[in-house]
C-alpha cells in the first residue's frame, strides 16, 4: 500500500517535506492577522509589489471589532524559498500579529463567491439554467435577455463554471477572492473571536 504524503508540513509532522531549493512554482494561501488601522493593507500590498511577488487573490475583513483586528487572506505563488521569504517579511511588518500558511499547516477550506452575467436566448438560455442547477448556482437577477447567477465554491469550481458559461454568453464576471480557514483545531491567534 502506497503512502499518501502531501507536500508541505502539518502540525502533526516534525519534518518539512518541501525542498527549499526547488524551483517549482507553488500556490499558497496565507492568513495574515493585522491591526485594523489605516495604511496596514497598503504596507502589506507594498511588500508584494516592491519585491515583484504576485497576488492571485486578496480578501480583507475585520474579524474582531473590539480588538480592532482584521484578517487578510492572500493567495500567492512562488518557489518554496520565495514563499518562505514572503512569510518572513510579512511577519516583520509592525501591525502584523500572525502569519499562517494554510497550505502547509494542514487541511483547509477555501471558498469564493462569484457573480456571472450571462446573456442568451433560446437553447443557450435553457442550457445556462441547466448548468447553473448542476453547479448549484442561484439566479439572483433575471431579465428577458440575461441572468445573473451567484455561485459559491472553491476557486476551481468558479473557474469551471465560468468556462462552461463562456460559449453560452458570459458577459461579465465578478469574484470576491478566496476566504479560507484551517480545518480542525483553531490556529493560535488566527482570528478566534
């Protein structure tokens, strides 16, 4: 029977299974707990833009009104060495309380909300409705010539639905970005209320 080892580490492992010298580009989801004050997001984004790091997704929201803390969820890509450098540099920014790499700290759940405007008539309109039902997308607005669908799911599910809607008349797409939480035990100071 083959071992099913996932890349990265987990809180149950004493070993870092990633090769820090690897040149393979990896996708990582980072949860950054920060003070909710003016300029913090600009400093975090400045770190990425100043060093040429890419951000695939970014969401920010206050998580503790009384404690005045916010959670920034960033999806980024890079080699293992670049990801480690990003985490270390984020941790040095003064208003940052905690940086968690959800990709390597164990299983996590990622979800995204998207709105799709699909225009079409006749068979294309019926096919769009049928596919929306399969993907559990809700119709939140309808006219004689178009629909607006709301879909919540993994980024891969949103991508798949968009690809199927393109030939059926996809006109506009709005995405919220990834929101993510680790599964199981809460991460230390990762925004517990």
